[in-house]
C-alpha cells in the first residue's frame, strides 16, 4: 500500500476526472460540475451502475448537452462489476436513468475508447498529486485502472467518493449503501490503494434534502440547467422510497462536487475504512473506524455534517 502522502500540486482551476453512473443525482452533480469554472473537467468516465453502461454513457452526454459543455469528453467504461453480478437501481432512477427528464439522442456521443484506458493514460501523463478523482457510482473503472497500473496512484491528489454508510445504515441492505454494494470488490481495491480518500456516505448526504421549497427555487431560475435539475430532483422527491415529500429526497452525488467548491459546507472525521466482501449478510458494508491504533493508517476523511442551505445556495448560484 502506498502511503497517503501525495505531494499536492496547487493549481487553479482544479484538474478533475468525474467517474459516475447517471442516474438522477449523478446528473445534478454533472450539471453543477459543468457550471463551475473552478473545475478543469478533463473528462467524464461512466460505468454500469444505476442503469446499464450504455445508458449511463448516453445520459452523461445528454446532461453535457443541456449544460452546453460539449467540449468535455465522455468515455464509457466497465459494463459489469469486477466479481459480482450487476445490481441496477432503475427503481430509484427510472427506466432511462434520468427519471422523468425527456431523453434524446445527443449531438455528440461518447468518445471511442474505454474509460479505464482514459484514466490510465491521463494519470500517467500527470504530475504527482495533480488530479482529483470524483467517483459517484460503483468504483469499477477506478479499481480496474489501479489494478492494471498501480503506479498511476501517485498522480491522484485525492479520491472523492459518494458511497458508504455508518450511523445511517444502508439504503440497499441493512448495512450497505448502493454504490459500495454494487461493486464491493472494486471499493476494496480503491480504499486499500493508499490514495487519500474523502468519503460522502449516507451519514452526511441524508442531511442535504431536496425539499419542495428548494426545488421550487431552482425551477424559478428558469435556465435550462436549473429546470433540468428541478425536474430530476422532483422525480426523486416523489418516490415513496425516499420518504415524505415534505422532507425531500437526499442529494447524494452533488455533495462531493459541492465540497470541492464550498468546503466550508461540510465537516469530516479522520478514519480508517474497510469494505466487507465476504459475508452475504453484510456484503458492501463500510467499516468506518474512528479510533486510532498503532499500525492503523487513518487514510480517509468521513463526512459527518453538511450545511444543506449552503449546498442549495451553491446550486442556485451555479445553475442560474
């Protein structure tokens, strides 16, 4: 394992690769990323997860077109997890993966090539600690790249993940959050890579809720980006599985992007994380350990608090 002490290259804007599986909340996160000049978005890599790999790539291209960011490449990746059978979540994201948002054939599709190769080539050419990876779906692409070329880890500034659960319990089983459960073996590769980790589990994302008032505020902005985000969030809020509509659906995947732009909106605790890959009952469980012990590397930061009002103010500001 490489020690989590990359030398950081300070640069503005921050160089970023966004790996995702759009997905309703991934789509909102993409809209936020595409709308933020502080982020130098080198590419969007997609993976099978919420829906099939073909649909996640298409959906990323649709969102890119809505955002008017057609210069950013979208590269499709792994079509199934490293070991287990695929587990999709269309019941939370609709048949298309984009809820009730109208789908269309985007003018620019995904690039020729594979996301894993794009990750390897881009990281191989980067300076040490130059590139941030944001991962809001199963970690299959990132794990496959690290397994193939472990040396690329030196170029990673940090891996910012939406995934896992501790005090909140799981959303796919009693103890597992979907992104980890969908490919626990990939998650284990990533958390054991030695790369610095910033983790946004359900403990913190459940604090950021798309209430009816917040959705209405986005809709009132009137821009194509804001209207798309409002429609996506309305779909999630209307799902009975997400609880009472007045409470609002949790805003999972935009949290990592929001943190890059407004770090003061979140609080973290240093921790060590292990991923359960053996037990059928607790497959995909994130064992988050806050207690320091000799020989235990506290290689991650675990999100514990979020300022939901600040996150939605940021969304409004950027999608306006």
